[in-house]
């Protein structure tokens, strides 16, 4: 359980919804724009998410290139939460 007591402490919860990190999340939301809720995109992964017409949002896996600016901001966000620290 996350310290915020509003959900399990998963990658998805920390990056997208934990209330403890709302302020730190703002830059991430600005940079990622409409894709701010897509964990695969934020981490530079390829995902199977589809748009309303059934097309892959990230395009074909073999042509996928991460948005490095978004990945850097995501890493900076996780550093601020101290979730990347070794315990």
C-alpha cells in the first residue's frame, strides 16, 4: 500500500495518480501533453494502446522511437519522488 493510502504503490500509481507527488508531476504533464496518462510513453516503452480507430498509438513496434525529452522529465520526476533510490 502506498503511503498516501489511496492505492497500491505501483509504477502506474506513483507516476500518474499519487497525491503526494502532484506538484512534482506538473512538469511531466506539461511536457507529455495529451500522452501524460500513458505510462508506456512516459517511460519510452512501446505499448499496445490503440486510438479510437484501432490504430496503435505508438505505431509499429519496429519503428518506435521514444521521446527522449519526455523520458528525461519522467526520470527527473522519479528522482524527485526518491523512488529510484536504492533501499
